[in-house]
C-alpha cells in the first residue's frame, strides 16, 4: 500500500513538472499556478521516500531509478525547450515563460542526475594490472 501511494505521489510530482515545462509552449490551457511550482519537488521527493521505505531491498536502487529516470528526461526536454526558445525556433507564451523551464531544468536535473548517478556503478574489486 505504501508503494502504491509513493508511486502515485511521484507520478503526480513528475506530472506537475511536465505541466510546468509544457506551459510556455501553449500546450496547457492555463498558466501554471504557484501550487505546481511547490508540488513538483515536494510530491516527487515524498513519493520517492515512500517508494524507498517500502522497497524490500533499498540498496538495489530500484525506487530511486524509477523516480530519477523520468526526472532526468524531463530536465533534458526542458533544456531542449530553452535552446529552441532562445534560438527563436519556437514561440513561448509570456514574458517570464522560460522561468518554468529553468525551474524544471534545475530541479529535475539535480534530482534526476543525483538519483541516476547514485546507483550507476556497482561496487567491486579494484582493477588489477
């Protein structure tokens, strides 16, 4: 039950980040409110925490990879959006529209890169020459 709640909270947090990233391009009908800005990192971290607590073997890093991989992909998409908007290839709506893209890039990039790097290498014996 805790894993289900954690997965739902993490998915809602990632959805909040995706809505923040899609809003400058007019893909969302309304401007994102303050609640999305606050709930994006809070729900993601709370969901990740519940997933880690409910994992039978937290040292495997399955829960961390489950949350960190979409966050890293979302941060990369925000970076692409910033580059395309900066080059004038896509139109952004609003004067401060790129602020939400920067926010998603920083928050998603830090959480996603940290989570994926935490379990990227396996501990093993040092190489012998």
